[in-house]
C-alpha cells in the first residue's frame, strides 16, 4: 500500500533520513521506532508531505506522492496526526473534527453529523462542546486521531499518539487502533516507546541516526544485535544526562 524507496532528507550536513526503504501492506499495523534523533519524525513528515525529500520516492497505492504537499496527500486517503497536538483555542471538539470532515462534506450539517459520529468512535462523544485546550492529554490524542479519521483515510499515520499517556490510556488507544485495523484501516505508527508497539505491530522498521537498522516482525527485530545496541546506547545517554 505504501512503498518507501531510498528516501533521504538532509538538514545542512546532517542526514536525518538516509536512503530508507520499507513497504507497508494493506491492513497492516506497521511500526516505525528508534531512539531519540533516529529520524522518525522527519521520515513521518516526508511521508505526510510536510517536508520535501532530497532523494528517493514514496508511492501510495502505486502512485508517487512527489510534490503533492500535505493537503493533496490527505485528499489521496493518507491522513496524519501531529506529535504535538495542534489545537485551536477557539475551537470545540466538534468544530475541530469538522475541520477534517469538510474535506468530503461540503454541507455544514453533513460535516457536523460526520464529525459527531467520528467523535463517538474515538470516545469523545460526550465532549463535543468542550474547547480543545480544556481536554486532557489523552483526550487531545484521541481528538488528533478523530481529526485524521474525519478525512476518511485508507491509511493513518500516527506520530507518538501514546506519548504522555498512562498505562490504561495507552491500552485504550491501542484498542482503538486495533478496532480501526479490524475495519480495514492500514496504520503506520511512529513511537519512541518500543514496548508499547511490540504487542500491536505486525511489522516494524527500526531506525538509528537516519538509517534503517532492522525490519521484520517485532519478536525478530528485538533479537537483532544492532537494535539492542541502539536502545542500550540511548538509555546510557539518557542516564548520563539525568
Ligand atoms: N527542521 C530541522 N532542522 C535541522 N535539524 C533537524 C530538523 N528536524 C530534525 N532535525 C535533526 O534530524 C535528526 C532526526 O530528528 P527527528 O526526525 O526528530 O528524530 P526522532 O523523531 O527519531 O527523534 C535529529 O538529529 C534532529 O536534531
Ligand atoms: Mg520524533
């Protein structure tokens, strides 16, 4: 469904994403993990059209996404969330989801009905009139998923939707993602938290300093010596800085 070929992004002398290749199949929950600075968010932004690549290619359902930009890519059926929840102070939950629903619904009442249905799905059905800044972190994450879902995507790109959630909130978010997949959604899931993705992903790519260091089913990837080294190195650095 999604094919990434030799994808490369440089920031000055730094190669943030270095000739990365992977394929996501239809109906898969696919994880993209790696320590801080690995290039996950940059790769995610390339796929979502928020950044132009320096080299390489991204194909969605067999067609190149080159030069499409984020709105065009969303219109093709590939919707993203944001790692830092993008909420507009003046908007309620319903209005915020309606902004996504307007992609396919020209009439405001149709967009409102669609957004209301999406809000129910993501567990915000009782919070429709709440201004988005008043939401909890977990609710903001659900709102982001709702906004993406409202654009009626065939594939969802989720950037760290588990960050800042407690364990029961993580469980509920994973449940929602499984439910969506059960309905045919394809999911590309970017996470810093390796343990949380182990149970849910069908396959993973592991990145470190811009390069893909492993890919495959989670159990297989976690036995890879380069992956263990990348994560232990990261943990050691965090301890040093603590
Ligand atoms: N806009 C940018 N300008 C310069 N350097 C950047 C920019 N975005 C990311 N980087 C650098 O690229 C590398 C990868 O960052 P990022 O994709 O955010 O990694 P991750 O999401 O895996 O933590 C890091 O070294 C980061 O400092
Ligand atoms: Mg990141």
